C-alpha cells in the first residue's frame, strides 16, 4: 500500500474538522453518545475523502549512460596539441 501524500493528509484533515463542526452545529447534540457518533462519522468521511484524492503518476526515469561516448579515446596532452597546431601553421606559411 503506498504512503499517503501531503494532499491526502490535508484534504482528509480538513474534511474531518469541518464536517465535525458542521454536524455538531446542525444536530445540536450535547450528549456523549451523540458527539461520539458525530466524531466517528466525521473520521469515516475524512478517510473516504483522503483515499479518493488521486495519487500522483509515477515518473519513469530515463537511463543515463554510465560513460560519455568520447570517453573511449585517450586524452591528448595540451603540449602535444599546441606543438602540432604550431607546426601545421608554420608548414603552411613557409
């Protein structure tokens, strides 16, 4: 069974509180069994509301490659790159 979300807690709690107040005011009960019945009915209604709140869709994670495609090539030292670029430029200039 999945864990309840924050929205489910919020909707269920608000339903319990407001339905309890509404039923106590409308029924004008002051006896112990009457208040207990109203409380049980409000809890049942809150549970019903909390369970009918839609669950968020499960997100699918995309596969991330463990290595970059160019990771197979050996790194070229910077000195060799600079020397090679300079020789090419000198060869064209001469």
